[in-house]
C-alpha cells in the first residue's frame, strides 16, 4: 500500500520546525500573556495536555488524529458526530470539547450565544495565507461568483473580544471561527447506469430517474438542492435560494411532497455512508452527494462522477470555534493546533479526499506537483492517484470531476445557509419527511 500523508516524511515535521508557534510569537516565557489574552507556552509545558475537538466524520477521523499527534507535543482527540449533533453538543454541552467544527451555515446559532470566544488574527501565523473568501472580498478570486445565500465572509467577523455580533468582513481582527475546509458540492451520478450526458441540476427531478434519485435529508441543504433543480427546470425563479421567502419554501416543499408521493425519491439520506451504499448497490443513479462519498464509491471500483453542472455549485465551509471555558495553556494549544492544521500537510491529505484546506499556498508546498496538477489545476493525471488511505482512485490520463479548483470554487451559485425563515422551513421540512 502506498504511504499516505500520515507518514513522518509527509507530515514534515515537528512542532519546533513548523510551528514556531505561539511560543515564538511571545518570545521566551512559558505561559506569558500577550495583549489580547493569548498565552504562549513551550512544548515541555504542554506535553501532558489533551485538546479535544468535535466535528463531522468527513474531517474527524483517525488519520488526521494520528498526524496531529505525530506533529504536536500535546495530545489531540477527534470525535466525529453528525452535523446536528455538532450543534447540539456545541450549544448544550459546550464544556465537552475544547474545539468544535460546525459548518458556517450554523454560525448564526453558535455565535450569538456568547459561549465562544473569538480568534485573534494577529496571533495566527498563517492567517495571511488564508484565501480571501473569508476576508473583505468574500471571493477567492476577483472574477469568482459571490453566490447566493450565506457567503462565509458575512459571518466571519465580530466587533471585539466580547462580541456576539457579525460585522463587516475584514473590519476587525476578531474572527467568529477560524476557517478549516471548503468545497463545492454537486450531484453524484452513476454514468454506467445512466448512459447519457448529465449537465444540469434539473436532472435531479427528471421523471426518467423516478425511484432512482436521492436527496440529503438535512433541511436547509436538501431544500437548496431541490430549489436549484426546480429553478434549472424552469419551474420557479427564486429571489435568493439561500434565503427563501415563505412562499418559495411552500412551493418547494409542496413539490418535494408531490415527488415523494409519486415515488421519485428512493431515499432521503442523513450520512454520507448511506449515500455511498445507495450508489454502490445501484439503488440510486443520481443524488445529492458529498466529495468523500464519491471517493469512497470509486475506491470500491464502482463508477461514480461528481458531475460539473452548468448552473454551478452549492458550496460549504467549516470552521473551528473556541469555547469560553478554555484558558491559559489550553488556548495556546488550540492556536498551535490550527496553525499546524493550516501549515501544509493537512491540506495535502485533504486534497486527496477532494477537499480544500483554506491555505492552498501552503498545501502546494507539501503536495507533490503531479498531485497538485490533478487536484487543483484540473489537469490529466500523470501518475496513479490515491485517496488519503492509500487506495488507488485514478490511473494516468484521468481528469478530476469538476476540473480545477478555480472552476469549482469560482462558480459557487449558492452557499449552505441559515435562512431568515428557518423555523418555518424546519416545520415544512418535517411535513415532507413525514409525508
């Protein structure tokens, strides 16, 4: 089996060589307090600490935990739970973890509670390498689509160290969350079972695929996928698919119920492992899908394409939030962890899963050029392409689904969002699930 980025040669490093980290920012003293309350510590003072992080199974798995514990001088424990459970634990069991990694669509629930402290960008050595999606422009490139819905920049900043608000992107040094991953989602298809080109979201509701289509069951995401399909089919033009009116919600949910009663939906899945099995077994040929699910299907030798569609992508991002119970050396450990996370090796590992860590400049320093060209530039593979776990995914000559990083993240039609009418949406979605 091919060695993965968990190997010492791939991770590159120890905390001393890569993270001059918090101690280097401060100078010399262990646990010295800098302005803004940021502690700095030497490695021998934190070797007995354990930093606990709770997030989704797409980012919290054993390989990453092993990499962290190899590179850092304290222990990292990763706990994978579903998206709803991240929110539940973060809001009702905040002391159960030292970091949470919610999706940015959940920030309107997390941040106003006052249970979390902001990150100080002046104490983040890699912040200048983070793409402009999370800063003033709200776009990685000047010609990128800003996208409907909740662009990440709009919930990224707060007014001060005690802030509970959201302020103009880039207007302060205080972050509500430190961004972690992003990707552009689309529909997954079984090309061998469909047997013709697919180029539009409208195909999700095509009667041709009745009983062979599936939708993610998370309310906001599932509704936006459906709305994108309805709009692409010419049924309704939405003002903002990421922030629908009650009338738009009613139309969308009523249509979903109609499709369900007509037997269109084979399944409404809640975990990407479910979507994997639906595709592997051939029960479904077109569906909402996430990148690691496509990777997992192909790793089993089953054809699966993450289809580039002319209307663009639905995109998402996640970020680390800092609970208020952290103090002293634990805050230092949290800053060290995210600094290491964004330094390169983790980005290379996640690239092989089809995800993007938000510091691609650092990822490129670690990812071999042939793999960078495949995953980021959209060029044909010149070497065998492996997933993070050493499974062969692609042979030379293959092009990544969706092409380049710029094609995917530059064509975001809509961002995963919390809508103003979220309560109403949740009520209507429950009717759809129960129908």
